[in-house]
C-alpha cells in the first residue's frame, strides 16, 4: 500500500497493534477514528498460561472493537455499492468478509473466556481474531486506496486524450472552445494530484508528482500560445506553417510526457532510495522478503477465474516480477539469466491471462490452463530467487560499487588478499577507477590533464602486471607483493587526483554561469545596422554554447566519478544537466529570429550525441533526432 499521511474523511481509519511487553503480556491496541469521534480500546491479556492467571472479562472491550468493525464494514459496503470501479467491487467484499469473520471470532473468544477464564482455546481464538482484523483491515484499506489512485488515473487519461485535439485546431473559435473545455479537466486533475502528493510519505514520490504537475501547469500557456501561432499562420497565408505545427506538437509531447510521468508515479508503491548505498546482499534480501510477502495475494488472484484484471492480486504478481528482476540484476550466473528469462515468460503469460479475464473468458479452458501454468512458474521463480540469494550470501555478488569510494574499497580489499575469490569484483573496480580517471581527464587541459592520464596509465600497467602474475600462480611472490603495494598507493593517488580535478572543474565551470548568456542577449538585441553584428553574435553564441556544454559535462562527470552515495541527488543532477542543454539549444533557436543568417551552424557543431531537442532546433539542425 502506498505510504499515506492520512486517509479519507468519510472512511474509517482502523489500526490494530500487537506487541509483547516485558511482562510477557500480549498488547492488542485498536484505534478507530471518524471525522466526529475517536475511540481507543486497549486489551491486555496474559499469553503465558503457565502462570495460572485467569483472563479478565473482556466483553466490554471486545464489544467496542466489534462495533468499530461493523461500522467499518458498513462504510466499506456502502462504498462498494456506490462505486463504479469494477476492481473495487470485486476486491472489497472478500476483505470485508475477512474483517467481519475476525470480529466474530473475538466475540466468540470473549464468551469462551467468560465461561472459562483459563480456556486456552479461548485465548488462541482471541489472538487469531485480533490478527485477522489487522490483516483484513490492511487489505481493505489497500483496496480502497488503489481505487482512489485509479480515479486520479482516469482523470489524467482524460486530459491526456483531450490535449491531442490541439493538433486539429485551425481557427480561433476552435481554440476558444478547446481552452474552455480543457480548463475544468486540467484544474480537476491538478487538484487531485496535488492532494494525493500531500498525503504521501515517500518524499521522492511527492517531489516527482509536484515537479511534473508544475511542469504541466507551466506548459498550458505555452500550448495555447503555440496553437494560436498555428491558427494565425494559417489565417495569414500559411507561410511557416510546418514550423508552427512542429512547435505546437513539441509542446503537446512535452505536456503528454509530464502527464504520463504523473500517472507512472501515482502507481508506485515502494521506493528503495537506499538501494545505491546499501550493499547488494541487503538489497537482495529485501527483494526476497517482498516476494515472499506478495505470494499469497498473487496466488489468490491466479486461482480465482472470476478475478478481474488490475486488482491487488495482479498488482502483487507484477511486484513479484519487479523484485525478481532486481535480484537478477545483482546475482551471479547462471541464476541471473534464468531469473530474467522466467520474469519475461511470466510477464507474457500474465498479460495474456489478464486480457482473457478482461474479455470475460476467465473460465475458459485456455485461461484456466494459463493460470495453472503461471502459478507453477511463479513458485519455481520464488525457489530460483531463494537459491540465487543463498548463492550470493555464500559466494558474493560479483558486482562493482556505484561510487568512486565504493570502487576504491573493493579494489583495496582485493589487493589485500588477491587469492580470495571475489567474483572479479576487485579487478572490475580497478578497471572502473581507471576508466573514470580517463573520462575526467578528457575535460582537463595542460599539466593537470597529462598528470591524470599518466597516473591512469601507471595504474593500468601495474594492474595488468599483477593480473599476469596471478594467472601464473605467482600472486604471493615477492614481485607480486611489491606491485600490490605500488598499486594500492597509486590507486589512492588516483582517487585524490579525480576528486581534486572534479572540484576544480566545478569551480571553473560555474564561476560565472550567467555571464555568457548576458553577452549573447546583448549581441542578439543589437540594432540591425550595428557594425559586425553577425560576427559578434556568432562569437557570443560560440562562447555561450561552449560554456553551457562545459557546465553540463561537469555535472555529468560529477555524477559518474563523484563519491555521492545518494541516488536521488545524482539523478536530479543528471536530469537538470539534460534540461539545461535543451534550454540552451532552445534559446539559440529562438534567437534565430533576431539573427536570421545564423542558420544553426554553431548549434550543430556543439550538439551532444543523442541529445533530444525541440523542433525549433530541429529546423536549424536536420540531423538532430527529436523525441518520439
């Protein structure tokens, strides 16, 4: 269930906590809360029967619990009856039955314990009932929460579908109608997404929703302006129509991308922000536990031929496949390949089964055979994952670290004892350090560049000498030991050189981030009859683009060779660098109006490989690829 700060004012929040205290007592705490009342019930019972203590009369407390459950069930049934969500209508009733049955078990236990305060069956029934309420309530709230998400998704999809209408608008009257119809849908979507973002406790999910929602809001006036330009161009004879339409379509694609990202984030239920910093074994065990916890729901969905696609059971199955893929990315062969193949097979079969059930064919022989096959393959996948994790615990994972510091630690550990089988981690770490050093050196110049390149060559040479000795069985010879000592020292020097070079590069690149832009702006706004206007503009454009590329290259270098363990920061830095380069190219393209003879030749000379740029730049640089 997605982490939420609160639930819905018309829906009861029902929490039950089980805990053993220092006196070996089982604490069962039940909290029910509505908009107008708050009830808190604490039931304490002795689980240790050997002390001979009699159970107190729990009738009053359990009656309060039962009343809360009945209220919860009533709200759940009312919600189910009034909802048009087919998945909720299917998933909610089993959860309600489970909660209600558990509550009846508590009532039965209270009667048994009232008649016999020493009754062990009564105690067991009481504990089972409490746990049943906990599990059933969690399932019930998850069903309701997912229904709320689907409601937001439908609104997003409606906006996504409607903005495509912009492509056929050719007169001003249609534009007015388009804006009038778009406004309420866009406002409703924004309000729903904003409210959802505030309820999430995963900060990264909240920030992603807010980021893409802000982008959508900022793009709306750009879309209206782009459509207006297209309409005006048509009314004035059509000169430049292709360019106007390209610009309009680009804005549509940009807005569509942000809405699709909102829809993607809305459906996320976990965020392993610490995966980067955690060692692989921790990530593997976490994924293994997630698979185990999701198996029951996935199996329940598979064995119910009337289960609709898109419910919590199918979601659990897809989550299992996602966690299995995470395991495959971190374990050794042959497990990695087998798990990836199993995930691919299961994904294909699951999609086919979901299609059959969506078309009302869940009880056909084909669907029943599919569900049976998926169930068997899913159990086999779980065993394969368990075996892979066990192998990783025993033999290691053979994966190099993501950060400079992590690679350094792995390299030094291997040099300290190269005879230990580390699955090649130490060697890969050294190779990675050398590669990152050479990558950083590409952005340097003068003595600093030569020193770093020479140090990389020295490390590479020593590493190859040591590796050759190890292959000959001479890894512990005096010569090998001397090389290991030299290599360890050189690696430390390399790390220091890389970090110092990056620090200097950051200072140089961001010393005056806006100066070249200001100079370009003045050159573009110069009077048409200003002396050497064209040459001055081209010179300033060269400087601006070169400086911008230097800043983005530095940002990417820091993410690749830096020591930051925070995946979120690294991701944001990379994304910001990419956005900056697109803005830079957009600025130059827009300034073409001021200096029409420029024709993008400087842009073409500096466009990074695989950069996705706006249509305005594409018009100047035909060889640059546009986003799909």
